[in-house]
């Protein structure tokens, strides 16, 4: 039972991280119908900025986190303005490949900065902070996991209020509903695109910090963790924010349970799934779900006309 | 009509593989030059061109499914891997850790393609149901599942970080590992490989050209341009999407088998996401949906590092004075080229070539 709870907690904290990246994906997809493969790169770049500010420059952690998040948001905005803007109206495939190009660009620069030695993030509370953990009834919960969970919940609440109440949030919803009609209503659609990328960048930076915080460290392979938000998005449906969250929970829990129960299950079945199966399991789940529901669990079915 | 080769009087002539004498003679010249190249150039250039031939074959494969049939495939590297391992098992030497049957090249080369095509067909029921971005994401999942399998099937692949030796070079019972003598002509191993790859590349290229003008090729383009409309016209979507995938995988498998025979060993870590994406980039840079595009893209990709070094040399920039090392610089510029081509020349290198050709064709007129 304790193992089950432990796996659940770890799975949920992973889910929180994935949901941050996944919401970024969905926001961009809803606004521009673009699938941004650059999102994982933005996450690790955000982590890199935070690490370089907090550890290398010695800026107090909270300020470094704030600056890192804002700078990543601005980076997202810049990417939209420079690379994505000329591609409005091009086929989705071209734009998707373009974001892969951006991903290569960002990660190459980051990799050369990281080098061989993994980078540590700063520590918000030097006395216990990132590396500590609390023990509740035998279940070991890292502060970092707890922080990820709380941050994700707070950010999702802020976002949902933003979409319901604020002027720009409503403008965004209008844009995702119908770009031309939104334009006719006087909404600056170009600005909305930029704003969407900025929000996606901010969310990615938070996710990047939680992926690489504590003992995890930022290495050249950190982006693969952020990339796992993709199956989450697909499971939930590309154009559904609640779907992204549900998909993330499914993916996170799968990863958590597989990590803890793989050995038991393997001895039960009689053959091995191999090392690192917990990392692949989300993709297999995505495969299975897509066979039955090609638009994901919550995605709107595409109606096509000839 | 004999004196007017550019005047087509029937459809069959216009759609033939070489529709006019200019193309025929250029093809002849290029083939002769490429064969001659093998006896004149240094080992470095021979290796470079061998690699680009193989990348072109893989590029053509991806081009069939992505450029022609419009199905995004981010997992081409996996099919290349399947081909590489199939050839390694069929043609490789067995050791204590890996299996191998040491068969002839006439067995392992086609079978590598067939094995990859079978894998393509196995996943076809899933890929055919999906389209657009969802398909892209499923193929992305394939990359991860594929590389997981590659690193865990130790008896076939040797395991992650270790890898295995690939197929031995044996054709019609003659061992070519140490080169052969035909009369007074002595061919080294790399020259033999070059010629084999050149021949395969020519066949693969002609195959694509032939496919484009065939019924299946037209069906692929119809599916790309509008799959519902294509279905309404009586095109069997399932059969054509699946066959496009299988054909593309076949090309990938052949290319993979030869590619790793050239490099000598294969390690599961090679088949990462970036490896698969490289081929997407090559097709995009070369020109998606065109016959010559992937060849241009492959040449560009392999000559690119040499080009960078050339420029560094000209401007007398030392490698140590750069903020990035050479590999990273290549990757950075490669990413940049993907972006720039997509924004400014979506038809890729082929588009540039097309405009140049038309300019000189109509010279001195501008149209």
C-alpha cells in the first residue's frame, strides 16, 4: 500500500509537470493550429536561464526564477514574431517541421552551454529546499514534487480565471474559435499569437525548473522528459485544455506505477520489458488510445469537407 | 517530329522517365562521371559521396510517404534501424552475444528492405487511421518505442552502448572485404562499396521517378491533396497509405543495411529522435514531393560539414576561437537552414534549381 501511495505521489507530481508543458502545446495549437515541437526546448532553456542566473551569477533564487520565467516567455514571443509569423497560412506539416528547426537551434545553443557536467538549479530554501523530503506515514514526498504539484494547480487556476475574466483571455478564446471573425471584432490576432507563445514559454520555464530541479539536474537529455508531455496532449486531444490535464495525469501515473511495479509484473508474466520501460510506457498508452479514439479523449472530432 | 525533341505528341512520351534527349544525355554524363569519380578521387571524397547516395535513398523513401502521399513520418530512422539490424543478422558474423547467419549480400540487401517494409505494414492499421499532426505524434512515439526495443533486444542488436558488427561484404560467394582484382583492375573495399551504393542509388532514383508517373504514384498525390476527395474517386485509401508506408520503409531498410555496412558497426543509440528528424530535414531542404529533391538534400547534408570547414579556412577562423565546437556549429546551421528554407524557399533546393534551369532554358528571354 505504501509503495502504491509512493508511486501515486510521484506520478502526480510528474503529471503536474507534464500538464504545464501540455497546456502550452494546447494553447498554441488552439490559437494557431500549430504543433510546436519547440516546447520541450523552451522548457530546458528556461531551466538553463534559471540555473545560470541563480548558480553561476549568484542572484537570489526567487529573483532568478522570476527572471528566468519572464525571459523564457519573451523568448517564446520572439520566436513567434521572427519565425512563426511568416508561416501563417502555410501547411501544418511545414510549420511543425519549422518548430523542429527551432528546437534544434535552441537545444544546440543550450547543449554547448551545459557541456559535459550537468547543471544544478538554485535552491529556494537553502536550509532544506530542493533536496529535502518529508515523510508522511511512510510515504517519502520530496519538497520539489510537492512544489511542482502546488505550482501547477495555482498556475492552472490563474489561467482559467484569465481565460474567463480578462479581456485578453476572452480575446484568445475568440481567436481560437474563429480567427477571421475575431479580427472583424477588432481583436489584434497577431498580438494574441505572440501572447499565446509567451504564456506557453512561461509555463514551459516552470516545467523546466521542476524537471531539472534538485537531484535531477539539467543535462543534455533533460528535454526528453519535457517531450513526454506530447503523449499527454495527444491522449487528451490536441485542442482541449482539460484534456491536456487529464492526459498528463494518465501519463504521469503510468510512469510512476510502471517504475515501481515493473519488476513484480515481469516476474508474474515471465519476461522482461527491458530497462527504462517506464519512459516508453506513456508512448505505448498513447498508441493504444489513438487506435480507438483518433482525436484523443476530449478532442473535438474534425469535420472535413471536400 | 524527329528534329523537335521538346514537342510532345502523346502523353506516354511526355511522362516517360527521360522525356527529352537533354535529360537522357545529362543522366548518361552524370552516371559516367560518378563511376569515373571512384577511380580518381581520394578515399575521403569517395566515402562522402557513398554516404550521400545512401542518405538519398533513405530520403527518397521518406519522400514517398511524406512528400508524395502526404503522411508525416517522424520515425524514418526506426525503419532504417530495422533494415540495418535485419542485414546485420542475416549477413553478420555470430558471436557469443549476437546472432548472425553470414549469408550473401544478394540475400541480406533485399531482405533488409523487406524486413523494414513488413514492420511498416504491421503498424499500417494504426497509421492509416490517423492523419496530419496526430500521425506525426504517433510516429514520434514509434521513435521512442523503436529505440527502446533496439537497446533491449540484446541478441540482435548487442545492447545499448555496445552495438554489434554488421553484415560481411560477400557477393556471389566472393569475399570483398579485402578488395578484388578483375584482370588488371584492382578495386578496394571502399571503391566496391561506392559502386554498389551508386548502383542501388540509381535504381532507387529510377524507381521513384517511375513510381511518380505510375497509377500508384498518382493515387498517392491524390491522397496528399485531399484524401476524402481521393476516396470519392475510388482510390483505396487503406491500400495506398499502407503501401506508401511499406515502400518508404523498404527504401529506408535498404539504405540502413548499406549505410552501416559502410560505417562498420551499429549501435542502438544511433536511432534517436534527432536521427529520424534529420531525414525529415533533408527532404524539406531538398524539396519535398520532388524526385530530385532528396538527392539534393542528401548531397547538401553530407557536403555541409566540408563546406563549413572550407569557409572557416577561408576566413581564417580557428576552431578554438568559436563559441561552439564544429559538431554543434553544424547542428546550429542545419537547424537554421531548415527554418530559412521553409520560410523563404518551401520548395527547397529543388525549387532553386528549377528556377535556375528555367532561366537558362529560356535565355536570353526572362520567361
